[in-house]
C-alpha cells in the first residue's frame, strides 16, 4: 500500500510539472507575438501547477510589464528574489521599478547589489544617477553621468541624465544642445526624443515641439497615445484647428473605435470650451455621428451658455424619457447636461424634476448633485444649494467644482469667513488642481487681496512646475498686477 501511494504521488508530481511546462511553452508563443494578456493567463496556469520555479515568476513579471501593470510586475519579481536571491534580471528590474514608484532607497539598494559585482553596469548606474537627481544631489548625479559616458560615449541613458541635470541647474538651452548633439552623432531614439520634447514643452516652443512630435511619429507610426498627447498640446497652445486635423486623421485610421472616441471626448472635456473651437467640433462630430461625441459637444455648448443649441444636441438622447422610460446608466450623462440646458433656458421646474429622477436612480451621482447645486444658485435658492453643496463636498472631496460652488454660495450669502475657509481649505487639499487655483485667485482679487493671490499662484507653480495652466494663471496675474 505504501509503495502504491508513493507511486501515485510521484505520478501526480510529474503531471503537475508537465502541466506547468506545457503552459510555460504556450506562454513563450504568446509572448513572442506580444499577446501579453494570453501570455499572462498561460504562465498563471504554470505557476498554479508549480509555484516554486523562479523562471515562471520572471515570465509572469515580463507579461505584466508588457501590460503596463508595474505593481504586479514588481510583486512577481519580488517572488523571484525570494526563490533565487541572486537573480540578476529580477534585481535590476526591481531597482528600476522602485525608482519609477518613488521608492528611492529601495532603488539604490537593488542597484548597489548589481554594481558591487558589476561596477560598469550602465543600466544600474542610470538608476543610481537618477536617484541622486531626484534627491537634487546634482554633483553626485553628475559624477555618475560622466562615468557612464566615459564607459560608453554613445550611451543614451548617460546623455539623457546629463541633459536632465544641466536643465535642473537652470541651463535649459545647454540641455537641449546636449540631446540634439547626441541625436546628430549617434542617431535618434524614442527616449532621447521624449526627453528633448519635455524640454521644448517646458519652453513653450510650439514649433520645435511639433517637429519633435513628428520625429517621434516616424519612429512609432502606430502609437495612438503619442498622437493624443500631441492633440492635448495643440489645444493647450491655442491651435484647435491643427488638433482637429490630427483627430480627423486618427478617426479615419480607426473608424468606429469607441475607445478612441471616448478618449477624444476626455480631451475636449479637459481642454474646456474656451480652448476648443466648438463650431469646428460641431462639424467634426456631425461627420462622425458618434453618440459619445455628441454628448460631449452638448457639454461644450453648455459651458458656453449656448443653452438652446445644447438642448437641441442632447434632445435625441432624452426622448425615451418622454415615454416614461427609466433613467439608465447609458443616458444619465446626457440627462444631467440636458437639465443644465433647461435651467439656462429658464425652465427651472423641468430641470429640477429631471435631476430628481436621476438622483432617485443614483442617489450619489456627483454630476447630478453638482448640476442641482448650479440650478439652485441660478434660481436664487441658496438654502437648497448649500445643503446639496455640503453633501457634494463631503462625498467627493477631490471634485474642485463642488468645492468652488460651496465657497461661492458662502460668498453670495455674505458669509465671508466661511467663504475664505472653504476656499483656503480646498486649495490646501487640491494643491495641484489649476481649476481650484483659478477660482481661489479670482476670489482673492475680488476681495482686494492682490498680494495673497500672487503668493498663492507662486506657490502653486513652485509645487507644480509642469502645470501649464498654473503658469498661465500666474502670468495673467503678474500682468494684471504689473508685477
């Protein structure tokens, strides 16, 4: 009996190993095709059958990296280290992932493990230098960059690190020159061009930024993310015509792609009606015929207080309600916007009735509650608006619009201390929100506190140096105050 049990156990063990090996082989096929999702599924099966193989966990980590799941990749590589503390691939990956995640102490520790044995490891020297740069230890970082370029004068990581350090030292023109010379001497690469693009964008140099985007497009012809980033920049730079040209090319290339349409809608929402040429967008949307885009256009028209046009654009999405149909998750966004259009047209009772139906369907819907606050303010019912605004801020503390509405209700009620507290508290918690900054600055200017407004704008740009909206707000303020 004992012998039979041992044989059965051995057979089962062999079966698990075979299942794991077959799943790992299927992983290799999918991974080679860059089908990272299927690769992850297969290596998951291998690990379920045999979870003490560091090679399987490393494969899982690679699939997670391919999917952009960096935290999951970190966890998988950490498991590799548990099983094989000297695994070089895992240690190097953990160094890089720790740096990307802001865990500089761990990044340095992992990098030093490799550098102790391989002092000329350019990959780990880059991590080490980047950690020094992040800590503003510029002389130490410069020594690492110089060492990298001594080991390999054509090393792109060393060139990018050096340019970054020179820029941190306030010499952006020299930083640009370092990268352009490196590209001229050793050829273009995506990392170098992206680093160069960051510098041109920081300089608000539209012409050179556009040229750098074009060079990146040539290197990455199928990269939609990059092209949408370019569209965002064009809207930020006040070029909605060129932005729509790029969007037209994208939608022609990927017809009927609803995910792309949603991302375009998100860009329009971020840019706002002031930056988007709404009439051009209307023609574009009519050609596309996409419901998401039509609702987004309704939002833009509402922002511009073109209430009749917004209502006409949104009405086709509201018609089912006239027949007694229930509010659904599909039409709720259009319903909220349509209520706003009705309010703007003076049809307050209808607007509130529609919002009440939405909130009966989804009591916590922040957009609906925010719209009811706006309708209440427009109708002069500050008591109801205050109650809703307090609930909105309590349940959605990161929603700048709700914070602003609450503060403005206090302003209208002549409760100056509460208004100041609401604005200051919101700005303290939403330190990186340019919408909050603009509203708070406007409040301070209205109440005669010009120097405080300038201090707030200065602090915002110091803490958020890459915020274009923040710098624009500060520039407008400086011009207004002749500073």
